[in-house]
């Protein structure tokens, strides 16, 4: 996604939320997840363009995705450990870029989850 033209804040927020929800949806192909995660990071990373008041992302689905990826059931460990390096790069960047959009009311729950 090349952002040659300016996108309004409301469209940027809606598109960022849509891409984020596609990334955290269970059962998606890892190549698509990485493409969507990179596109979402490009949309939400510029602080001048989008602020925390424009976009609040749900943290719990992202937490569950990370939990499934890093702490799989014992039978799935060998399959996931073989595909880990290529399957989670964009999603880890998304977690770093989206941390300011998870919302302050949920910080207490994130700490104790």
C-alpha cells in the first residue's frame, strides 16, 4: 500500500481497525496476516495523522493471537516452531505500532491477564 495521497483521519481509522481485525482473526493464512499487519502499521504509525482519540483497538484478540503463537499446545509445537520466523514478523511490528491505540481503560486488564 503506497500512501501517495492523503487519507482522511476517519477513513484511516476505519481501515486500520479493519486490517487489525483481519490480522487477529483465527485461522488466517500467515502470508495474508503479514501483508495485512504491515499495511495496518503503515496506516496507524504516523502520530500526526491518527491519534488515540481517533482509534481504539481491542487488545484481547491480539493477546490471544500471541498466546496461540508463542505458547501452542504440545502437539502443535513442532509445526509452529518450524514456521515461526516467517509467520510472525509483521504481527510483532503491529503490536509495537498499535500499543498506543489499545486504550487506557483496558490497561488494568492487560497487566493482570
